[in-house]
C-alpha cells in the first residue's frame, strides 16, 4: 500500500465550479499535511498546510483534515483557468515528507 | 528574496559520464532535500540534510549516487556513472530553521537530466 494516495485524475471542471481533491494516508502518526500545486514543467509550489482536524481556508482554497479517517482534501472554489495544474498531497511523518502521485486538474472555460 | 537556486537547469549527457547537480538553499533554511521526479515514480525523496549533515539517504537508489553539503549555502548531487534510467527532473528543496519539516518545503526550479 502506498503511503499517500490521491484520487486518480484527470479532473475536469468548468470555470467557476468547485474542484474537489482527495488524499488518504497510511500512517496514523502523521503530523502535518500539505498541498502543492505544480504547473507543467515547473516545480511544486506550497499552497496550503494543515495540522489540526477541521477546515482551513485561504482565499479560494479550503483544506480539510480528518485524522481519524486518515483523510485530507482540498477544495478549490470558483475555479479559474489558472488553477489548471497538478496538485500534490504531501504528508509529514518521521522527519520525511511523502508525496502522492498527484491529481491533474483542468479548468475549462 | 531569492528562492532555492539550482544549476544547471538542463543537462544532457551520455551514458557513463559523471553528472553533478548543484543547489543553493534559501538563506537561513537549515534543512535541504534532494528529490527526483519521473512520470512513472512521481516525486521521490533521495536524501536530506540538517545543518549540513546527511540525516537520511535511504532514498538514494544506489552507490552511483552521492550527495554532499560542504556548507550551509551549497549542496551537490553527483551521479557516476550515469545511466539512461537516471533521466528525470531533480529538485532541491529547503525548509526553514526551527520548525523545519513541519512548515513544508520550498522547491527550486529543478534540473532536467537526460542521459543518452
């Protein structure tokens, strides 16, 4: 079983809609959770971090964490064409950051 | 503020040649990470340093790979000899002092390596 799993893409959403990305992790002692955005040919860019159960909002992005279910999600509200990218879920456990394979999001105008 | 700096940005070499990738972390960051990204395997951690000391190199694929951090502002990843299966994008990342890994990592632009 992979340490970090993300819902397989690609995910296509119309402009203005909500994009929902999911991530599950295998290690219950994981402490910190991150979402990175990676445009094609570019490096990963940290967009959200979350440490406690519940929701964390930053602009159009909302991260949700449920440690009991070992589940992290990212919602992108009012999706824009500039949100088209691959989103990587990352989990910090035992001094290491493990990444999921990523979900590619395409926002169609 | 300058971000993580990597050089070269692109490297094309022939099988059997030595390849050296370079990284300058963000000033004040005391963790440095080397990653490799391929379509097949995604983003993989190769090795990381804390205060210039290698902490975990369990991700280094084999003895052909080595990494050093002689000071707080410079690190190298060396592949000798290189093989076609080493073709990938290699990222360097750094993380802030103190909170370290808890605050996430900041990535450089990457080096795209092609081994013919």
